[in-house]
C-alpha cells in the first residue's frame, strides 16, 4: 500500500497555509513598521475623538503644529506607575514660545485657530500663562525653567480642555515617546465628518490667519 511521498504531503499542507501565513506576516510588519491600531481612552479629545474610538497611529507620518499624536505617557506623566498611551494635539513644536491669554493660545506670538473646539472649551485653557508659569504652578519635574519648547520635545493639549491631563500639568513630551500621528478612517469609530477633518487636516490651518502652518 502506498501512502505517497512525504514531500507530496508537505506540498499539499503548504498549499493550504501559505496564504494565511503571508497575510499574518504582512499584518505584523504593517503594525510594527507603518501604523499601530490604538483605542482612545477617556474623554480628553472630545468632541473630535470619543472614548473607545479606534484610530491608527502612523509611525512615519510627519508631526506638524496641530497634529494629533499617540505617545507613551509613562515617564512623562509622573502620576503613572506603568505604561499608558495618551492621545493629544501638538500645540508647541521644538523652539516654540507658547502662551495663553483669556482662552486664546499664542504660538510665537501668533493666535492659533481653535475652531475645532467650542468657545467654552477654549476658555478652559487655563487663563493667562506662559510655559515658565505653568512649570512653576504645576511643579513640572523637568524643563521647568524655559519659555520655549526644548529641542526634540512637544507641548500637547487635549481638545476637551476642561478635563484633559496634558502638557499644562506634566510638561513636554519627548519625541522618543511618540508612537505616531493619528489618522481616522470611516470604519474605525464614531467620529463625524467634521471630527475626522479636525483630526486629520486641521493642522493645515493651525494659525487664525489661515494657510498651512508648516
């Protein structure tokens, strides 16, 4: 009785498994090198991102003023005892001077466009401050004596200003903590079309005067 050659059996098994295996390899490579799926945790980016919403963090996408980023806040937020991902909007880039006056945020003395949030939330930005005043008020552990964002770091804020735990309270986010820039797709969550625009493209009109910020 012939059972066939071992090689024939291997070829038959391979014909069944090669396609699923290839898909798995491509998926792993994509999430490791290109983009990582992330779930929004909490209300700090409302109304543009909701709690539990699924987004993608693109690792090689450029970071602009107004970009929404995902970063590992462990070691950044001193209240954390373990790794946790935060989603926030970049307000200050390296070298920027960031100030606030009566709800208006200024970057390098230019008022920024905050049309992505309500006037009420704009007024919750924390009153009148500059980076040095924030550092003193909230006892930042590092870079607590500067008026500009240090090299290789970012100043970030949540869109839901009244509840967001962000750079106003813990200071700057180092570049090596950033996982990527957030992009929203129609199948990933419950964001409105305006919300998607405010996440994906608002950076193009970062300043009140309009036009691209970069």
